[in-house]
């Protein structure tokens, strides 16, 4: 074999080695990308607005708040009636002083009643907000693991109706995702799983505010 033929064979071998090495690098890169997973986004606000558990809880909280308002108004009417009755007695009479003390006690009791009920409603709201958010996180984690995703970001939208510059700038600064394709949006899947799990737990029949 002459020198020219030897050189040609050597070049062919080197080219084959380079091609094989390049393909291995690409395969390794692809394997690394698959191992690290992809990225998705979730619109948490939309979930809070459309998750059936939240819809049912809001209805129950509204009913409880309406009941509180009715009870408060009824107590106020009794107090107003007592105040009108008090005006029929002489300010220095024993009956006036006794009724005045009773009226003051009723006003203090009403104020305490309203404060306690409002605190209970607020505590219930905080509890269920925290519980629901944890349910969302667990559902997102389950779907991300199932789809081999490494990162799920919070997708938020800017309020187009914001008229104040300060509010608009706050929204712009707070926004973390500027663009995301619809193909990586997991919002509908998260909602579907949340609602399915909620139904399996018994739905509204198992909800309680206490």
C-alpha cells in the first residue's frame, strides 16, 4: 500500500471517529436534557377562581357572613328599642340607671359578638386559603413528576384596567413570566385533577367551616 492510499484510509477512519464522537455528544446532551426535564407554568389565580372547592367555600362563607349581618341587625334593633324606652324615664330615677346599665352592657356584648364572629370568619378564610394552596402545590408536584418537569412557574397576567401608574408598575415588577407557550400551560390539568380529587373526598357534603 502506497503512502497516498494509507493517508486516505487514515482520513476516512478519523472522519468516522469524529462522526461517532459527535453523535455520542449529541446523545449525551439529549439524555441530559431528558433527565433534567422541562418547564411549565400554572395560573394560580385562575385555579383559585375556578376550583370547585373554593367556589363552594365562598358560597358557605357568604351565607355565614349574611347570617352574621342578620343577627347583628336584630341585636341593634333591640338596643335601639331599649334606648327609646330609656327616654321615658327620669334621668335620676332608679329605673333609668338600671336600664342605662343594661343598655351599655348590651352594646358592649354586641361589639364583642361582632369582633369574635369576624375573627372566626377571618381564621376560617385563612385556614382554607392555606389548605387550598397546599393542595395546589401537591397537585402541581404530582403532575410535574409524572411529566418529568424540573420547574413549574407561576403564570400571572397584568390587569389591563389598572389606571394608576403605581399599581401598573407594581404589577410589571412582580411579573416573573413574560411569555409562555400554551403547550406548557398546566392550569387546566391542575384544575381537572383538583376537582376530581375534591369529588372523591365527598365534595361540598364534606366541607365544614368549623
